[in-house]
């Protein structure tokens, strides 16, 4: 009987270790579609398109489930708007019983030039409202994120317009390859782990 309990417990542990929450940050609404701030949504949408996945509108976000090389990925596009992203993430981590080290957030980053994509296992919110809310709710910043560089090509006082603006024609032509690279990083995160993924995929 004890063996059965331990075996079942071990199965649960393995299940938890194999489950990941992959979050693309963005804002819902057509006015925000394909803006720089919504690159997290775009990356997950492209992954869903490539793998014939369907998002379902559930509590606090659009959710899809993806199986990849024995791993179970819960893809989440929060519907809480950027400033309350942490609320959606906390709910789905609890709902799916996902370990904190198996959380990956895809986010736009003004501090990186366009074309630069970097994974980090922790870091400050750098003034990003979505990351700030995640840190406020969890009380720490020890979670992995893919920082998608959007550059800072805006004049003084125009940051919000830039972040919520559409990609330029030149940027749009390069986006498909950069989004594919981000998808490769997601797959690396769940298979070879964040450290090896950083070494192999981080783009300066």
C-alpha cells in the first residue's frame, strides 16, 4: 500500500516537472493587434498556427495546450490587459499546478535593439508594466523570460506611442524569422533547459 502511494506521488511529481506555462504578454482588443507591445501574443499565435493549435477563451486569458517531446505546455495569452498580467499567470500556475521554474514569459523590451532576442532566468521589470505586475504579485523576479527587442527609436515623450505603435515596414519584413527564433527558444526551454537555451539561441 505504501509503495502504491509513493509510486502515485512520484507520478505526480514527474507530471508537474513535465508541465510548463508559456505566457505571451500583450493587450486584448483590435486596436492593440500587431503592435510592438503585443509581440508576446504574436509569438504564441505563430506557434499555434504552425502546430495547428486552437486557443480557447477561458478565465483570465486565451489558453491552448501543446504537447512537445513528452512535455506538456500550457500557452497563455492573458486577457487582463498588460498591467494585470500577473493575476492571470498566478491563476493558471495554480490551476495547472506548474512549478515556478517552469514559467516562461515572452515580452517586448525597449532596452534591446530590434532584432535582439535574449532569454534570462531572472531580472528586473525595467519599467515594463506587465513584468512589474508579475513581480508585485509573486514578490520576486526569479522566473524565465524571453526579451524580444523592439528598440527605442522614439523622440522624448513619445515612448507610449512607440510601444503601442505598429511595426515599420522594414521591421515587419524581418519579424517572421525573429518570431520563429523565439519559438525555437520556447522549445529549447522545455527540452534542454534555460541555461543551454541561452547559450545556443540568445541573439545580440
